[in-house]
């Protein structure tokens, strides 16, 4: 038996999860019904509004699981960030631009409910992997337009203040050259056909179409052994962001394949944390 009085120093933030927040209703089952789109919100307890990182899961736009990566996001919450992992519709339901419209619906919803969830609406970032990386890139570059803002809370901005892209495609025409575009490819299912055959739709889906002086800072992470999304896709994005005058950091991860373990190691975690701290935080939380 043992009884002892101890003093416990406060060395970390207490993290909580609010699952399955409904942020939008979308048409479903051939327009005869509707279904909810949801997000999970991971956040620390804080007396001050929290900067937010929106996470967008990959899955070739064919499938996605909003909750799968949440354990990997806890380290960001421990450093004073809220993290919202957002569900979006996949290509078995609808084609582009529905997916980016969903992401922007979520951004506006979170801004509209910032006081309820103790979020700082002036400091929103976005991060995603693969297909989610693409949607994060597009959300970042199109922030100064309203072209994809089609849902509720139109009084709110869908712009973000920082973007972290993990190996997302950025140029579908170039992607088609390297991957022999065919009608059933993931990118063709997203666009509604092979990129070379639908130039107007492809141009509308190209994130760099929307580059402007307001494009926020970018962090790009890509493995040079990626056999799913060619490494060149990130080189193209880096070059175009640089030409646009956008602050951009690009890390080529040696020997990393698509969605490899290197992306969740301490080295890469620190790159991500330092980037979002620099652009989303204003003082200690």
C-alpha cells in the first residue's frame, strides 16, 4: 500500500475530439435524397482562439476516410493548433468541382462557427495528402476568387493563410503525358474524362489557373521515388509558385514512395510544425 502527495507540472495541453460535426447537406441518390458531410475537430483546451489546420485525406478521389489520420495530427494539437479533418464527396457521387466546393463549404462553416469552437478565423491553414494534397493546393490558390463558393455561409471567406501539400498532383495535362491518360484513371474520373480531351474543364481544375498576389505561403513535401504521383508534379508547382512570387518551401524526400512512412517522422513533423507556426500563430497560446 502506498499513499503520496505529488505536484504535477503542467507540461502539455489537454486534447479533445469533437467527432462527426455536420457542416453541409448535399444531394444524394440521383438527387432524390440528401446526405450529410461531416468533419472531426481535434483541439486543445485554450483560453485564446486557436489557429486551425484543415486536413484533407487522400484516396484518388475514389474513397476517403476523414478519421484515419487523426492520431498523426495529435502532435499539432499538442502545440496549440486545432485540426479539422474534413469529409468530401468522391467520384462515385460527382465529378469536379464538387470536391473543392465541399472543402470550401467546410472552411466557411468553420469560420462561421469560430467562436463556438474557439477558433481564430484569421489564421486557417490547410494540409492534405495525394488527392487531398491537390484539393489543398486548389483551396490555397483559389482563395481570392469565389468561383467554388456555392454553399451556405456566403458571408464568410473560404481563403486560407497557409498550405502544406503532401505529394499532390498539380497539373493534370502533364500528369496525363506521364501516365497515359485513360477514361477510367482516377484523374479522368475526377474531371469527367481524360485531361487532354476536355481542355476547358482541365484548365478550370488546374490550381495554377488561380495564382494571384494573394496566394498564401506553401510547404511542399514529395518523395523522389513516388510511383503514384510523379515527383515532377511538385517541381511544376514549385516553379509556378516561385514565378508568382509566392513564398514556398519544397522538400524532396529521398527514397520516399507515395504515402511512405517518412512523411510522419520527427524530421518531417518538425518541418510542418515550423511552417504552420510561422504563418498561423501570433504569440503563445
